[in-house]
C-alpha cells in the first residue's frame, strides 16, 4: 500500500492519493504530528539494516566534527 500511494500538496495542505486514485486530506489531530498518519500507513518497525544505518550516521557525524575542528584550528593559526 505504501509504495503505490502518492502524496502531494495542494495550497499548503498535504493530500494522500490512494491506489484507487481517491484522495484524502491529511489533517493532524490536536497535538498530533503532521506525519502521524503516514506513520500509521507504513508502520513504526525498525528497518533490518538499522544498525548499519546508525553506524553510517555516526561516521558522518564524526567526520563532520573532525572537519569543523580542522577549520577552527586553521582559523586560529592564521
């Protein structure tokens, strides 16, 4: 169901286009995040490669911090 549904924005309002081409306006409930209805469609299960994804994010974070430190060092030395 998720792969065949499409989303579009009509004048700032998110709209779900279903497999049968019918549309549904995505309206958040009181104190509900805008993406909650989408989460209901696709679920909240952890992807199989979640640990690999976490490692990649951590590596990217470490590299960004290292780069920031190099830039600060360069600025301070020049």
